[in-house]
């Protein structure tokens, strides 16, 4: 398998609602290959999440994995690999929290986004089994960023203060925040 090309903002696939996966597809070889390609692409791009529309596959599939002992995200808790098919999100705690976000499909930029602090996701896993997770704090932001990709949204749509949109280099130079305080997915 090979890492796929990540499409960038401006590509129409990123602005479409992705199609739900028919659960009978999940056991297919083609589906497994999509998962491997997504994983390889996420790793080769240094992301902590990726959604199928980002490689121009308009299906409701996304992967999230916060690596352990990773230099960049080392101060944040790691997570297992989540493979989510047809995820449905419910807000559990609507208190807003802000993080600097970046996106593999919007390279070179960072933006400060406020999102609800806790969400529940109901989804099918890679075996087609129903799963439920409650994500809080940083992980809640990671999940919401990723799920947005399945519904045609990008993080920049959610920036409420556009003075907090920055190029990566200027962000590092002027923001006082460290590069590792933001995410890429
Ligand atoms: Zn993204």
C-alpha cells in the first residue's frame, strides 16, 4: 500500500457530505485497502487523524491515533487507533474549549478554534461492530475536527476570531505558543 495524495482546500470533495458506508462493504478487500491507505497516508503526513474525503474518497470513514511518546504530542495523552465508519456525534458538554488547529488539507496554517468540551461518538468499527466513545478535552477537539471532514466542513469555517489565523512559521515566532500545542489532521 502507498500513501495517497492529500487533497487541499478548494477541491470540491472536501466540501461535500461523504456517503455512508454500506455495512456489507466493511468485510471487503477494497474496504480493507482503503483503511491501510488512510493509515499510511496519515503516518507519512505526520497527522493524528485523517478522513477518507482528504484522499478524495467521499465515504464516511476516519482514523484517529494520538501516538505514544511522540515528540510533538508527547505532552498530550496518547490514544489507541480509532477506525470510525458512519460516525454520529452528540454533544455531551457544550462548554467551549479552544485549541490551535491545523489540517493536512489546509497546509501551512494554524487557527484557533473553540469547540464543545465533550462529545459522544456512535460508530461502526473496522469489523462492522457498533461502538460508542465519549471523548473529552483535547481528544474531543480531535474527533470533532475529523468528523467535520465527513460533512464538508473545514476547521477554518469554525474560527470565530480571524485574527487568530496564522501561518505556521509566524505562529511559532509570534504566538508564544509552541508548535506542539496545535494539531494536524
Ligand atoms: Zn483536517
